[in-house]
C-alpha cells in the first residue's frame, strides 16, 4: 500500500507518549492489517505547523494538545508505518462544534481557542446577531469570569475575587461621571498622604456612627457658614477649648451636667469680661460675648 500519497481517517487513543515528544497513539481502521500492534501506532502531532522548538536564544512556538476520541486525518512522510503524523482534525461531521447560536453568524465569529474540560475560550465577532458585534471575548470557566471589549467599552464580570497589584504609579482619568457601589464593607489603607480636591459640592452621608480621628491637628475651614448640629453636640479636649469670633452665641435649654446627665436648672454661665447675660422664659439662658 502506498502510505506516502494517502490520507487515512483515525481516532486518537488515551495512551501517553512515554518519550515526551508530543506524539499520540491513533487507531487507523483501514491499516489494521499492516499494524503489528493492533492497539494502534504512535504518530506526530502536526495539526499546527509551528511547534515549540529550541533556538539560539531560547524555546519558542506553540502547542495545542489533542484529546482522546478526537477524529483526525493521518498522513505519512514515507511508506514506513512509523513515519505517520496527524495532519488535521476532522470535525465537520460533528454537531455543535461551532461557536455560534444563529446560523447567520457563522462567518462573523472567529473562535481562536477553546478548551474541553473547563470551557475556556477566546473569540472575536464582527457583524453578529446574537453576540455583541465587533467585539473580542475572553471567557474563563464558560461564564464564571468574562472580559468583553466592544463598541460600548470594556465589560468585566466575575463570580470570584478580583486582585490588582501595581508596583509603580497608577493614573486614572474619567472624563464623565463615575459611579461606585459596594454592597458590604470597604477598607482603604493609605500609607502616605492623600489629597482630595472637589471643584463642586461634596456630600457625605452616614446612616450610622461616624468617627474621625487624627494623630495630630485637625483643621476645618469654611469660606462661608460652618454648621455643626445634632441632638447632642459634645466638645471634649484634654487641653483648652477655644472659641473665637466677633460674636459668639451659645443657646441651650436645660443645663447639662458634667458626664452628660440632664439637670433641672438653667445653664451655668461663667463670668466673662464685657459679657451680657439674658434670662429667657422656659428656664433658658443666653450668653453673648462682645469684643471691646
């Protein structure tokens, strides 16, 4: 039989290449009468023509494995049964081997790579119907983590964690709005300084307790009115407390004794030079401190 000019249908078996040459054992039904070992013969994998190889500057190339049960086309370099190689994979007769849902998308989806065990794949689309058109797709574990680049931008979704590490600087520029939603807690650690500049309004709303602590001075400066309000406002310092202003007004209802317990008498007013004390109805007092 002329092996060199022929092409033979075969099926890949589970046997491993013990010499680690990337060979596969195949069974060729039409050549069984020529094969001494009826379990099959070892053949090279030349499905892709640029195999990993050594060079003067290192190893380079690519390698795509072939899974057991795959139907292949085998050819031979000579009439020697030991010179066989897998020329290509035969999949035209198989169902559901193409990556499109709609038959009209057949010529607009390019599947670059797909793996069988975890369904990881890379594909590129153009004028498609069911998939985002003109887009590049990277899928991990089918839809567990997906990255899609299309005409609307970059879309990243993962069912797992996301970790980023940058050893140098990061610059982020958003020319329009930015929205950030964290459904649970968020921790931010800045080991150096931080400068925040807002050119318009800046609103902070905390539905529970809010704590602000500094290891040194804390300065709050307002170009207009600075208002601090609440059901109870408590100012406490281990040293002096200074309140300076051209006019300072302190209005209170019932006196609050040290420690926070409410008293029954009016507020206890200290004596200041150039001060005026006015008693109001409802057991209240007002202290007005005026400059000279």
